[in-house]
């Protein structure tokens, strides 16, 4: 532990800090969503004040790391339930609290039906330089099944308007791997996505979580998940189509044109330090993790009363190794044998080398110099592969 603490102290000057703000409101409940939010917006104004209050309280959280925060990310929930002017209050609080004027990357998640030319210009005016649009599908029947508020035409139009407003760094979200989606429909979805000519695409295989609408349907026996063969076929279709179109498959669910990888999210996968503000938001300072209470009223009351609004855990050697394996093997960068040898106990390094050997023999993991990585075409199996390496 002492060796690790010294190593962390030396490296802190090289790390890029990021700030995430969780906007815990949505106008409608999507059938697949397991993120924390409320459909009631009765406390929107009070929450805005609470978010600003927490921002100021967190001023010193990453003080040991030099340099200004480089990335700002508004996620949710749906950040666009707030006007650009309201979001601007949060931005000014962040800027004044952390003494930063501009961010290398400032992302706002948005629903297609919230975006108008006026709204987009408002986002630009507060410094947003990256837009993440939750399209999910270009098929109206599928959008209705997902309980999305927008339709396919609005999805296409939102990207067109964003480009016309001046946004150049745009990412869109897509969902695949659900029973209603045929291979041909998925092919059509990808073709439409490519026609939009955006520099980044995030495509997520549907995971049915117990607390969602779909999870409850599955528990009642009224919904069957897609079979493994169809999942694999749709994943490979995604992988092949986007690679041929010039995208790099740099993380399990993320594809980018050259130089357009998501900086903020990549920092998560590279275990960079960050602050999470808002209900359910997580923070990481390389030595511990902290997560806020996932309840709007409890969060606001705790901030009002000056009581604790979060839980925290210190990471031991095994936890740090597991997080390194879990996050890095999701990416094309993989894990570094030299890093493992230098930063973890000998028994942990020996464990990794023993467990990775059969995976190398099967081709589930490839080694180049000191780097072990999962071939991108096998990313869909990454969770299973990672479990075999967890200490």
C-alpha cells in the first residue's frame, strides 16, 4: 500500500481531471432505462440550486491533482429538461469554483425532440462543444416499443439542425440486440446512421435490467431476450459496417473517426480521476470511490442540512487490480503487463499471467509486446473474458 501511495503521488501531475453532472429528470420513462432519474419535475428549481451547492462543496475533492479540469459532461436523466440559460448557471458555477474558462471537451446529452435551432444556439453560447443525441433507433415501431418521445424523422432532423447550428463533434446513441430487431432492420439502421455522417457512434446491446419496464415484462414471462446467435450476428454486422466506413472500434460500445474519441468517457476507462455531482453520481480520486445517494429528496435535504449525501469506499490492491482489468479490457488499449508488475503485488501479477495464458491460447486475448487486449470483433464477449481474470 505504501508503494502504491508513493506512485500515486508522483503521477498525480500527469492526470486529466473531469467533472460529471447528473441531471436526474426525464419527461418520460424509457422501457429499457436503469439510470437514476425522476419523471416528476416538481423540484427542478430546487435541484438546480442543490447541484450548484454541491459543486462548490466539491472544490477540494481533486485538489491533489494539478491543472484545471479538462472535461465537463452533463448526463442523466435528460439534461435538456433544463433550458440553456439554466444549464448556464451550472456552467458558471463550475467555472468559478474550479477556476476554468474553457473545457477541451464539454458534452451535453440531449433528446432529439428537445433540440431546436434556438436551443442549439443556446448550448453553443454556454460553451458546449460536443453533443450526444439519444437517437436509439430510426424505426418508429421500435421507438414506440422503447417508449421514446421522438420519432425517426425527428432523430434525423436533430442531427441536421445540430450541424447547421455549428456543432462538429456529435455522437449518436443506438440500441441493438432486442427481439423485435431483425438483421435487415439493423442493417437499415446502420445505413441511416452513416448517412448522418457523424464523427462518433455509440451502439449498445440491450441489457434487460430487473428494475426496468422490460425487466418486469421478462419476469412475468411476456418478453424473451434475443438469442446469442442473433446477438452475435448483429454485433458483427455493427463492427464490420462501421470499420468499413472508417470508424475505429475503440471500446466495446463506441466507434469514432480518427481523433474523435470521447475524451471524458475515455478517461473513465483509463482510470483518470473525476468528480461526479448530482444524485447517484460517482467520483474517483485513484484511492477511493464515492457515490451520491440515488434519491432526489434525500440528496437535496442532506445538502440543505449539511449532512452526508454520499457513501465511500477505499480501494485495496485487489479492487484496484479488478478495476484496471474491468475498465481497460473494454477498450482497444488493453492492459499492460509492465503496469501490472509495477503497481500490484507479485501474487496478483502471477495470478493474472496464469489466468491469461489459456485465453491467449484460445485467441480470446491477443498480446502485442507487453499489451494484452481483446480483439474488437470479440468485444461482445468481454464480460465473460474479464470474469476469468478477476482476482
